[in-house]
């Protein structure tokens, strides 16, 4: 395949908006399952504001396409110009283009407007097998490929773009993806939906260093359903939206893939048509949580670990003052190491946050770890013998948080970091209350430290962290909420182990 070298048309811009403005340039599906209609649903479901420029009108339903009408290209030009003259477009998804004249017009507009994010779904063949692109337009489509940041072909389309036989296994599909990415100079999303088997992998492929590695694979189960109409349209428009919100393709696919899996799983409830039905774009909204409901679930899940913490000798002796200095010194030394890693994780939460308010909150938390909290530790540890070696529990806890940070899911990351706020604040309040109730003597060795637990600023930050995490859960899919609960519960277990570690190592 001969493809022009990657164009320098697009400036290196990073777009991250809480509600990105996403334009779909695609064909219309009157049955609502694919094309523009699916794109607008997908954009809205993934937190964007959707706009649409129609390239073609189709006569279709869940059983197939029976006719295609391509309006005059001059009308397409008027649509595109009307949008860009008035609205700043954060991301563009390109779907069905119909013929060479339409492709040329879209190419002209891209060169003039230069959107920061362009996702091209090279619609050539419908799920039903109907051809949606004139054979005479294939050359023009190939020339358009280098102007996209992400290309999302299904396996038949990937093979057609390369003029090769269709891949019949995952390894072959990845190799084809590499060849297309190398030829076009962009990122290719290789999709395993057309393969056989119980798994349905996807992979981001880029040989130019734009990803963390040349091939980033995302495993996933195959959803057994006949309702896959518009899956490719929905995936590509969701990726454009998520990229504009999160800033990179890997984070975007971490969010979009579970959303799409659940949209396929829940598709049967729609009962649309007698053929290949649509996916359920708004499954997460149908399963929406009431404010505070997920926070209540997390609090219930934390009770077992809280009870275990209160039974620890370390906690009892810290409150009474009987704790040996060696154990307390070990605890603070490990906490100082932990906070260094925790601050990095909070900085990642700030980077993923969908709003400026949340970005600032997590950034302040990261700063507090490095400045205020670390200073408290240094004051105590100054002049005392303390090992700077990271203990096994500290390492396991930090590794767990870093793994959540790397997942790309803002909601899962928040659930993982929350116990360090919530359980620490709860235990601290109980320790401070018990210290006051016991009327401990002035020579209590840890009096100054216990008094810090009464800090109202930290209590307020904890309440804010709970509210933000609860709100993230409301916007998450059922699958993502399950991952949140697992991450939260694991962090709770590490909190208990962290308090108990001084007994073993101090």
C-alpha cells in the first residue's frame, strides 16, 4: 500500500476538557443504531457535547442497508464551515464518507481548521456486510488516513486498507496494525471483534513512540449478543471524547472498553428490531446511583478493616503512650516513604480529573504530602535512628496505588487513594478522642502527634475526597464500580497491614 508520509498539518496540542465539544462527520442511520445517531449517543454517554455533520443518508434498519444517498458536496461544505466559524471543536470523529468528492471536502476542512484530535473510523463495510464506500473512493480514503491521530478499522477494513487478506488470528491482526501505523504515522486501534473465541482483545498500535510502548493490549471477554449494530461507530466517537477529556489514548481506551462491553451486555433490554440490534449507550445512566449511595457502600465495606485496626496493639499502645519508641519510629519512617509515593499518585489523580476544581484539590493533596506531612515526620525522626529502607508492606501498598494510577480510570484511582484519607481520619479522630477522654498525663510521649489528628483542615479534605469519589462512582459503569470497590477494599486491607507492620519490624 502506498500512503503519503504523515502530514505536519496538526500542531502538537493537548486537549483536556471537562465537557469536550466533539464533532461527528458521518452518515445517518434512521434506525438510530449506527452512524451519526450512535455517535451522538456515544459522545453524550462519555461526557462530551456532540455535534453532527451528515455526509450521507442511508435507508437501513437492524437487518441491513438498502439504499445510500450522498447529498451535494457543496452542502457538506456549508455544514462544516457553519460549525467551525462559530464553535471551537475539541475533537473530530470521521465515519462514513461515501465517495471521493466527500473525502476531498473533509480533507480540505481538516487542513483549514486543524483540530487537535481526529479519529477516523474507515467505514467501508457495515456489520451486516453491506458496502458503504464506493470502490472508486478507496484511494482517496487511503490518502486521508495520515491526517488522523487514531484510525479504528475492523479487521475486514484493516485488510482492505492494506490490500491484504483478512487476519484470522490476533497475532496477524497486530502485525497488520503495525504495518498500517508505520505507513500512516499515527496510532491504530486494532479490534478483535471479528475473531473467534471467548476473548475479545483490543490494542493500540503505534511504532512512532506516541504510546508507552509500540503495542498496548487491552484484554476483555467476548460478549455473546446479536446486538452489535453500530459498535464501531460508538467506539470511535467514544475514543475521541475520552481522549479530549483524559489526554492520552491509553487512558481513553481504559475507560471506553469497559463502557462498550457493558453497552453490549445490556443491549438486550432495548428490544429494537428483528435483526442485529443496537448497543445500549446509556446503560450507566439507567443504572445510576443516588448521591451518597456508593460512599455508603464503601463505608460498609471498610468496617471489617476498621475493627481490625482498633484491635491492633500498635493502636492501643499509641493511644495510651505505652508504644515503644522503636515501633513508632519505624512507623513514621515507613509513612514518610509511603507519602512520597502517595503524592505521585495524587498528582496523577489531578492529571486525570475532569474539572479544574478537582484538579486543584488533588494537586493540593500531593503538595501537602510533600510539605506539611513530611515536615512532621522529619521533626520526629531528627536525631533518631530510622531505617530508610522501604518495608514490604509499604512497597506492596505503594505498588497497589501505582497500579491503580496506571489503570487510566479516574474513578478506580480515587477509590484506591480514598482509604488513606478516610480510614486515617477515622482512626485519628478515635485516637485523639480516646487520648482526651483518658486525661493522659502531660508526659505522654506521643501527645503532640495525637493532637495533629484533630486537624479540621484534614477532616474537611477527607469529606471532600469522599464526595468526589462518590460523584465519580455515579458517572461510572457497573463494571467500573466493581473495580472501584475492589481497589478501595484492597487499600483498606493495606491500611490495616501498615498499622500492624511496626509490631513485626519496629
